[in-house]
């Protein structure tokens, strides 16, 4: 909560100069607060474009809202929150200076401009806004969080890259985050149409009031109708809910995007909105769950668009029926399962099919990988090797190099199908942008293989510890944190499922990188369904890589989602330091803990390949986060959601 973002005080003459004495031609927006001008200001030694908001003396907003905005944006920072450069408080003038957002507001593009936002653009904007709101609720600190109180499309600003940023914190409230039912008795404030009915009638303000407002935003994005639309007698929410109840879901969609949305994607998106708009605040999801669900919808849509879509059948339908994997529609409890060969009886192929995966022949995969040529070798671990293969995009028939599409073929070199079964069973049901996509499998002639999407930059291990460091350009600070954010998102997803999944083998060789260095978590052959939140599951089959293994799991057989957090902490330390987990006699964790006495010791920790090209404050916070993740007692480790929020905050620290 200490000031983490420089917020300077502008002199009034600087504001006059930047706006040409408030020239009307520079007005780029206006609302209940007054007018917003586009102008150039100094930020440090640089001249930057800014949005300058001048509070109108006749505005219903006043000094309290002005100082609330400054308090919020000077304390909190996130890539999905608008940045406050500073403010001017001169006599009766109250002026706020923000970063300039070239693409205006989401409201502009939905209701005023003929922009033609695609469905994918709208979905990504929703995800960005959801991440910003989740940060406010849970990521601003251990004890304090923010209730925005005025989430609406006009307060979602769009960067030139169309990234969404939440703005306007004049009505926001700070309150504890460790009490799910926290509320503040206060005068009801907000915007009609987005107001939580429970808040309106009881005066009890909770974070779930923001969730309700976000549900209204989701409907606006889908239907392109205002929250209070004159053509709708009952308002957007009631109209949409009635239409859905009457089976007219497709009729409410904006006609411009109707043909772009897959049926499955539409149903899941609407389900998220419906849950956000439930009457009981307790039944509404947290914003963390909304983020995870929207990420899954995005992946579903991208698959439907053909980027990862493959045809074919799989033999695992029966197994999925035996141990149903929870979806957004299934809240039933599933008993904790340690997946191994004895858990399943693999039946005949004809009665156990799942159309999401492709069944492949060993001979075809052998040809696709040039007989598992060493030249095509990508990665290896204790019981498998991964090879590059080339196949036809539609049929998966082997093709020549450079023709068709590249895939990653994982070949298990042990007779026991246990690990292969686990990978196909669990990974075949996971859908998330930061989890490797399983395309197919082979169990032909007792040969066990799986086929993934191909990741052009191989695995993180390759860039941290091999000769590639001397050949390729070393990973920058920003890229390293971006990779860690991706894996934190993957863990937040699998840990947030109704029946949690524990990965059990988070390590650098299981972190795959695409051509843009977006990270995807793979290696689910040791994963298992986890215990209930906050509980441990005792197991006698301890599996994983010892250097990354949490002590309570390695020595007592107690496994939980906090076991993954420990492993992630080790990976984070490796990523920051460039040292392997077992490089020191007593291990990387103890070495890092002993060296990091204070910030002056930081250079002894950070990878020398980075030189001085990293923010000292951000690096120190990142190392501190890693050491929290590897706490000996699991209860002191953060959740995956808390890890994600902290990394996203660290990512934007520039000093």
C-alpha cells in the first residue's frame, strides 16, 4: 500500500499550457465530472500525451471524489488500470492528469461509433477489464482491497492495442479482503442500470456489487444494447434474462457478431454473465473465477475458429464418465483421485469416444518425426522424449517438413501406460490459453504417445540453462515476468476448478513457449485431482522432481495446491537467478534465502545475463514473492491467484 507509482503535482500554468488554455478543440470527452482534454505534459524528462480531466464547478462530483481518485491510483498499479500521471489542485481548480487512451471508451465503440468490434476483440476487452477488477479486489495487498462501485462501459478505457483499462475511482471504497461478506454501510452511489439490487435495497456494499455491474457489462458487449435502453421497457438485464429463459438466446446477440460466436462459446459466456447477475451476492463468482472462466471461453472460441481444431475420436469417454471432470455446468463434488493404471479399465474403443482428440497410428507418428530423429528432438525427462513432427492440418497424415502443420509428439519409453493415461485423461479436459493443447494420442501396439500443439521456442529450461543463452538473445526482464504470469494463470485455473487439479511437476522443462514467448504449462502426466480447498491429501505414491518438491510432500506425502505453489516458487527463483534448482550443495532455495538480506544484495541474486536491465524495486519484490512461495509451512504460501496478482503488479514496475 505504500506509494508504488510516482504521482506528481502539476502547476496550474503547466495545465494551461498543455491544453492551450482549455481550448474546446482539444476536448475528447465529458461526463458528470466535467470535460477531458488531450494535451502534452512532461513525465520525467519526456514529453507525453495525456488526458486531462477538469472538474466542473457545477458537477455533482466534488472534492471527496477528487481525492479518492488520487488516493487509489497513486497507491495501486496494474496493466489493466489506467495510470495517473498526477494532479493539480489550484484554488478552485481540481484537475487530474492520466495516461492518454487513444481508443476512448468501450461505450464509445459499442454505442456511438461504427467501429465493428469483432467478437474476439470484445472477449479480450472483457478479460482485460476482469483482470483489472480482480486486482482491485484481491491483489492490492494482503489486508486491503478496493470496491470500485462504478463499473460500466464508459469507465473501461481502451489503449491503442485495444487493451482494456479500468478508470474513474471517485466512488471507490477501500475495505478488508480477508472477509468475504465485508460490507460498508454507506449512501448508495453508482450508475443506474449497473447497480447491484442487493446493494440498492440494503445499503450493503461488497465486492460482489462490482461483480454484478461487470455482469451487466458482459451483456452490453454481447447484445450491444445499453444498460438502460429506451427500446427495452424492462432494462437490459431483465430483457436478456427473460429472452434466455424463453429459449431466445441467439436473438439477443448483436447481429454484427452473431456469425462469429461458436455455440459452445456463447453458452459458456452467457452462463458467466448469468452467475454474475444472481440475486444473492454469495452465489455470484469472485472476479478471479470470472477471469479464469473468460480465459476458457477465449480458448474455446479460438479452437472453434480453427487455430487448434482437429477432428477425430478418443477412447476415454468411459473414463471421463467414471470420474467426471467438473465444468461450469457441473458443481458436483468429485472424490480425490490419484490417477494410476489401477484406476481404470480401458475398454473397447467403440464404446468410449470423445470427439475432441485425434486417434493416431504409431506408424504415422514415426513417419511424421522421421523415425523419431535426433534432429527433431525437442525435450526429454525421466520417462519420455518429445519430438517435432509434421502432419496434414486436417487429416493428421504425415507430411514433409514445412508442409502442413508442426506438432510436438511425446513418446513414453516405458511399458506401463500409467503416465500416458493420466496425461490424456486430465489434459484432454483442460482448456486454457496458458495450458498446452492436447491434439491427439496413440496407443497402437502398446506404443504410448501423445500429440500437442507445437511451441516454436521450446521450453523455458532451454533458455535458462543451455548453450542457447550464448547463441540467442537472453530473455529480457519483461519476458521472464510475462512467462511467469502465464504459468501463474494456468495454476490459478486448475486450482480454481470445483475439484482442484494439482499438477505435481511444475518445472522449467514443463513450461513451453510459443513464438511470442507466451507460456503454456505442460507435463500433466503426474497430475491428480486434489483435496478440498485448504486440505491436504495423504498419498503413498510420491511423484515429481525432487528439486521442485514441497517438503511436506517429499517427506510426509501430503499434497495440495500449495505443493504446486512451492514448485512455482523454485521455478521463479530459477528464472530470476539463472541458477538450477540443484546447482548448490544445499539447494537454490536456501542459497537465495541466505543471500537476500536486503535490497543491496540483489545483484548477487539476479541473473548476470540481465546486466543492469531490470527494475530494482520490481526485482526485489519478485524475489520476495518467490521466497514466500517456498515457505516451509504451506499455510504461509500465497494462493495461485495471489501470486498472479502480485506478478501482474510487478510487471508494470519500471524503476
